[in-house]
């Protein structure tokens, strides 16, 4: 399926596209023929990524600096994209933030730092793009990157869990409300996929890494290129009938945690036969 030209004619905005998994998905979109705009708060990593990816794959990667926590700035950025080449066809909501903290130790500023980016910023971007699609009669696809714990919540990352759960509901709500306009909304809930920034903050020791990997039934962490291929399918015309889906992509980790007797996987087989 992932043939050159699969995404030819697509114009896609990737928030947080300069680093980490956002960069990996941007690279795949570009390789498949899409025209990309990446945005973030710092111009240097955006321009570095754009230069490296276009040198490798060709095509076009444009950069926009914006703080997605600022609704007016987001709206102005999206308007500038429309004026510079026409309407987008896709939006990948990837920008996020997180840190580990006991909830009782959180300050209001710490909570807002996550919620304003993950929940508010993602809505601002989705709204700015979506209302222009509707006004212009254009079809479009929105993909948001969530987490597997939107279904369960998670201690020590409550601002992120709350915000990602809000995006879960946004995806399902707008998938119905905007379907009549030809606008699709879907999301991906990835399990642990190593990136330098996220893993160094959330799983900072070798022991924590090994413990987390051992919980995954597939026996390994995910690979960035696997996520990029899934994101490419969801933004392509091949997934046109998918609406409001949250695709769990975690090697079976979430299901293992949810099952009542899944811990028996760690019990020697001979003990289970007695």
C-alpha cells in the first residue's frame, strides 16, 4: 500500500513536527508525496528537520512558529497556510507535553502547562482548520495522537490523562458532527515507542525501561516507522470510511493490563497444570 505517490496532492499540517515521533510521521508523509507544514514554538528544530527531510526525500516542508496555546496565533497561522498554497487536506495533532508528578504536588501552573498545550492547543488547531474546511466546502482528515490510558486514567500524569481523554471525546464528537462536511476524525493511542525526549523524562532508568518492556505481550517496544505507517494509512483516502476510531497501537500492553488473570503469564507453566 505504501507506494510512492500515495499522498500526492495532500497538504498536511503536523503540530510538533520538528522532533520525536512528529518528525518520523512527517518524514513518512513526505516520502509518500505529501506537501507538509510543520509547526512548533522553536524555529531552529523546525528548520533543521525541514532541511534534513527535504534533502533525503525531496518535496516541500514549510515551517511555522506558533504557540498553539494561543488561539489567535493558531488561527493566524492556519489562515497564512491557506493563503500560501490553498487549503490543507490533513491535520496531524501531535504536539504534546507531559511530566511525572504526584498529583498533590502539582501547581496550577504545572497543570496548565500540560492542559493548555494538549487539550486547548489541539482544539484550537482542529477548530481553526475545521471551520475553514466547512466554510470552503473542502473535505479533510484529522488525526490526533492520544495515549492508551484515555480508557483507564493513570496516576502521576493526571494533567496529561485528563487532557488526552478530552481529545478522545473531541474525536468521537466531531467525527459525527462534521461527517456531513466530508471531514474525518480518528486518533491513534500508541504504547511505548522510544524517543529520546519522552523516554528520558518518563522512563529515566534502565530498570524502568526493562520493567515496561516486559509488560508488552509482543515482547518489545514499538518502532517509530510503524507508527508513521499507521498515520499514513489514516490520512490517506484508503481509510475514508473510518470515522471516530481510536486505534490502540501498543503490542497488546493495554489488554494485558486490563485482563483479570493476565499476570499468570509470569507463572511457570508447570504450576498452572497442578
